[in-house]
C-alpha cells in the first residue's frame, strides 16, 4: 500500500486507530507553559528596528502570548477532552480536533464546536489560532492526490507534515499572498524576480527560497510557517508556485510585525482587548531559507499550487474555523452594544430596539450560515466531508459589507458614550479627581469604574487602532472581496436558476 493510500485507510472513521498504533509514539497534549517555552527559539522578529529577544517577555507580545497559551491549556484540560480532541489514528492518543479529517456531519460539527470553545477564550479577537491553518492541512491530507499530481513524494511529504503537526499539537500560520510591490506585473517581471518569495536554488538536499510574502498573522506566536501562493500565477511564475513549511526559527526567515498595539500599554483596564489579543500581522522576508525536500509539498507547479486551495477541502475547513471565530466575535460585539444601551439608559427606546434588531439579524445570519455549512456538507468518494461551499462563500462575500454596517450601527447608538471618558485609570484613582469620576461617570445602572471599564472595552473594540485593524482584517483575511465574490460565482448553482427561466420561456402560449 502506498503511503498516501495507507494514510487514507488510517484516517477512515471505520478504522479509527491503525493496527500499528501501539508502536507509534504519542506526544502528550501540549500545555500552555510548554508552548510558551517553545517560543524562545531564536526566531527573528523585528520591532522598531531591533530584534526581539523573546516574544514571551517583550511588551508588544507578552500578554497575547499568554492568551495563546491559554488555548493550549484549554485543550489539555481533561474536562475538555471530548470537545477539544479526537483520537489519533496513528497512536490512539488524544490530538487536537483541529486536525481531524471529518468523516461524518457529526465530525464536522465537533470541529466547529472545538473552534468555538477556543474562540470564546479570545472573544473571537484572534483569527489565526492553531485551528486555522491546521484545517488547511487536514484538507490537504484528505486529498493528497492533488499534491501527487506533481510527484508521488510530494503527497507523502504533505501527509507526513500533517501527521507530524497533528501528533505534536503544532501551530502553523501561513503567508500566501505576494507583497504589493507592483501588482501591474507578474512576479517574474518585477524589477528583480527575487522580490516575491520563490525558489532561488535547488540542491540534492532541498531548495532555497528568497523574497517577501504577506501577511503571516500570528507568525510571532506560531511554530511553523506555510509559504505558498493563493494569488493567480501565470506561465513564467513557476518559481513562486511552491508550497513549503519551515520552522519559525529557520535561518534567514525574518518577521516584520506591523505596529504592535500592546507595546506601550501600561495597564489592561484602559486597553482591555488590545493589550491581550493583538495576534500581530507579520510581513515575511526570506533570505535564502533552506527547505529540505521532505518539507516541500509543491514545487514549481502552477496547477498544483492553484488546486491545493480549490480541489481539496482546505479552504473550506480553514474558513469554517474563521466563521466560527467570527460568529463568536459578533456575539461579543452585540453583547457590548446591549450592555452600552443598558448603561446609557437607552435600552428600552423603541428606535434603539429597531437598530439592535437589525444588528441581531446580521449576527443571526452569520450564526445560521455557519451551521448551514455543516448541515449542507457533502461526503466525497473517499468518505471525506466537505463543508458547503456556496454557503461559506456567501457569508464571506457579504462580510466585507455587513461588518462595517454593524460597526456603524453601534457607533450611531452610542453617541459620545465611548469618547466622554476620562484620560485613564489614574483619573479614577487620583484623590484630586476621584470624586468627580464617582459622581459624573456613574450611570443609573452602574458605578463609575464599571461604566468606564465597559466603554473602554467598546472603544478598544471599535475605535482604537486595534479596532480598526480588526475592521481591515474582517475585510481581507479571506482575500479581497472581489476574489471572494468570484469564489461565490464559481460555486453557485446557476444552472438551477437558469433552468427556471428556461421553463418559464417554454410555457405554452
Ligand atoms: C489584517 C490582515 C491580516 C491578514 N492575514 C493574512 C494571513 O494570515 N496570511 C496571508 O497569507 N494573508 C493575510 N492577509 C493578506 C490578505 O490575504 C490580503 O490582504 C488579501 O488577499 C488581499 O490582497 P492585497 O492586500 O494584496 O490586496 P489587492 O489584491 O492589492 O487588492 C486591494 C484592492 O484593490 C482592488 N483590486 C485589485 N485587483 C483587483 C481586481 N483584479 N479586480 C477588482 N478589484 C481589484 C480591490 O478593491 C481590492 O480590495 C491579511 C490581510 C490583512 C489586512
């Protein structure tokens, strides 16, 4: 049996544990503390022109690293065993559900519920948690034939990496979009063809990659980077048509996070979200990074580079997680709006309830579309469950328009509530200002501290630099909206629609 066929056999739900499972070595679930220790690995992260010594202690990243570590503690907690893990087909030990290749609708639902539990721990504010790209790799491993089209060993490599990541509970992020240097020309016609990340040298042991790629969200906190390309490539662009994995501390890999929001924050009260949940978005530079052949899954192959996203369920699994996370964030958002109305005393105003009704309708639509991806999922010839694509792309396509609308409703409802707050926590505590604060910052429903805490949180969510980064994230994390709408176009059943028109045209006179 080939490694690929063997893998498919092993991941079948009818044979959950491979007969040789006892010989395979299980790695206990990773704890938050183990995860944090692993981040101190010499990775090259640059902030303000300086190399960060250790991301777990640097003020820009330390609290977010703690938030990420909590995810591993949640998964390792025996009380969450069923929700967060499933049985490894190779060892029989618990591994993260994020890596599960669903074989039934119940499996798919279980994956979503695991993502939901993690997203609740971050209020949906960290998008690229370890269950995002693991979903892509589960999708790759579910249809390794796509990679075998470039050579059987590439399929074996991707399956082996998937299994390695699954068995060791790893966190992979990805950079799959070329940098915006000159979009008027393809990669190979840039002023220097090594500007976009691609192969620059091949040896018996592996390949070397150089150039830049955007935008590895959570790269600072991950174990591995998957470097590939989702943008359309054309003949001549073969050097960029690759799919390779590298550890975050690979020599020559440099991460340039955008301006970190937590760096100059001195307390969590005034910046409750940006201080804890800034996952960072990293511009990636590769300077002759060596990739051994076993970590090469796609090599100079335009078709496979494209097909990995669309002919496997990778994009659907990864974005099912993204939607589970988004639905959680929207519940948090509407909860914030409701609490603000309560504190300002507007909650009972009929016009406010109409606005909140519109907000709730948009949130409920996302929630229902998430479940529809499961209930309308299809099972392929290998018994692998694919979430429903039209549903996924419909909700993603509307996200770039509905998200700003939702934020707009909240801005409208809250007036100056988020702005008429004192400068910082110090105003609450200073003997000179405390009595004014207690007298004028309180509301009918809450004391000053409680009211300021809520309004600070709302501002961090909507108005701060962190909040605005989120607005950009929700617009672009799944690609520019014209691309998402093109995905929708490719997946909608237009035949059924046009046949109705044809039938109407054929009505007897
Ligand atoms: C906060 C954030 C986090 C991200 N995280 C990740 C990540 O983790 N990993 C990753 O790989 N990428 C990530 N991305 C990158 C994301 O995938 C890209 O931003 C996205 O694919 C859009 O590409 P672009 O930014 O190059 O925009 P472009 O492709 O340059 O498009 C920008 C705009 O130009 C217009 N436009 C351009 N071309 C056309 C066209 N042909 N037709 C119509 N209009 C057009 C549209 O208005 C479009 O919105 C992230 C982006 C953001 C903002």
